[in-house]
C-alpha cells in the first residue's frame, strides 16, 4: 500500500538556519504530495502541495519539489524563524478516485531565538 | 477553500460511555473523512463518509465502534462508542473542496480524553 517515510525528529535549530525535512514515499500510481503543518495548540493546515513530477510547491518561504526518480518530496526553508516552530507532516494521496491521505510520522521542529 | 467546524472542541468522558462528534462544512462537499490523531502520533484515517452511501472503514476500524452518519452534503457525525482510555485522541473531520483539486481541508479537531 501507499506509505510515507519522514525524517524523525525532533529538530532544533537557531533562527535564520536552513531547514530540511526529508520525506520519501511509496505509491503504486501517481500520487499528489503534501506538507501539512500543525502549530502549537492549533489544527492541521496545508502548507504546500505538488500534484505531478517536477512540480514545486511553495508557501511562507518553504519549498518542496516532487521528485519521481527518487520518490521524494523534501521540505526546505532557507532561513527559519521562531514562528516556524511546529510539527510538520508529509502526506500523499492517490487522487484518481481515492483521496485518502497517508501521513508520515511528523517531525517536530523547534526554532530558538 | 472550505471552512469546517466541529463540536465539541474537547470533552472528558467516562469509560464505557459514547460521544458523538459533529462536523459542519460551509459548502456542499461530496467526500468527507474522519481521522484520528493519538497523543504524539501521526494521523490515521478512520473512514470515508460519502453522502448517500455507507461509510467505508479502514483496516482496524469497525462500524460498531465508530458509527458514522452523513445525512447531507454539509454535515457528518462520528460516534466513539463504549469508550476506553485508548480512545483518547484528537478526532478530525476533513473534506475535499471543489475547485481545489485534491487538497483536503481539516476541521479544528475534537480533543477527547477518556478516564
């Protein structure tokens, strides 16, 4: 079945550091890929998505590129802020007629001032 | 996008009782989903609830434990039956929004604690 493997955390960074969270996937077809973020005490929010190979999703300074050859969708941000402290989830869906999301384990990121 | 509200936002329940969680969407949607997020864990899909048909449950989840209703295109309920402490989780309702491809939008969740 479809699955997502996500870099284990927790990750602790200083402000303005570079952040990478690795995500690889296994899927039988051509999934859509997502990054969701959960800020402390809040619900899950879509951060960015990509629906086909070589697409780049971007939002709030975060980027991730859909790499079919390496089955990866790594999340990156060049300069993190304290406000980026959150739990980040990589997810996929097989969108042809089944929109169920399969989530990775989540990575807790803490950014220190 | 779709705006989703859930009731209650949180509850503390006694073992052996049942709780019904309501999910309301601000627009008509075909597909709704219920997820569970156990403490410190990722999200797990419980079931898919489409209007006009029986809910489809994922492996490990059964209708007797998690009955779902979907009476119309804007509303769904999930009941957690005969609760035990292992049911303590955040329960989330999600839906696909028309015109947004396959992006799912999440409700704020219901934080359930079972004593």
